[in-house]
């Protein structure tokens, strides 16, 4: 993921309703607009607009199945997103390797956030491997 695509992804994620939609799709799997709207107490047109932005950012996929158009999270795109956050939030160490914080006073929150992101990235990569039928 390059910086321009990352900016589009983070812009798409900057709206709380879009994050709610992604979390719902992650937890329940592919869903149509109407189900998303009912679950999140939103209008179908609003959900459609949010899904359009998420689809343009590459975070969700859809494939028409007759009248049914389920939307699903693109796990690989989310993994790339996690990786970009880690790359942006980690500062270079003395040997060019990433370290969790830029100086000693910043370590607390940044280290915890990096650890959370790395665990999530590892979990997503395992799920992707399992979907591909690879050994974990």
C-alpha cells in the first residue's frame, strides 16, 4: 500500500459510521445494505453511500447474486492498513530498524498501540492463510 492509497483508506475510516459498518461486516460476514441499515439504525441510502466510499478505498467487496448484493470486508486490505499504521507509528531505531517510540517519554501509549496492531495483523494474516489453505 503506497502513501496515497493509505491516505484514501484512512480518510474512509475517519467517519465513525464507516468504522461501525466495517466492524459489523467483520463480525457477521457478508451482509446486504438493508441488513446493515437495520442493524446500525441507519437509512439504506446512507449505508449505500458509506459502502461506496469503503469500496472505493478497497476495504469492502461486493458481488451481485441476483437481487442480493452482499458486502464483505476485504481482509487483505485491512491487513495492509494495519501494516501501514505500524510503519507510520514506528520510529526508526539507530540501525534503521523500527522501534516502538521516538523517544523515552513517548513509549507508553505508542508501545501499547503498536502491540495491539501487531497482534491484530498477526491474527488477520493467520485468517488469510487459513482461507488460502496454507499451514499456519
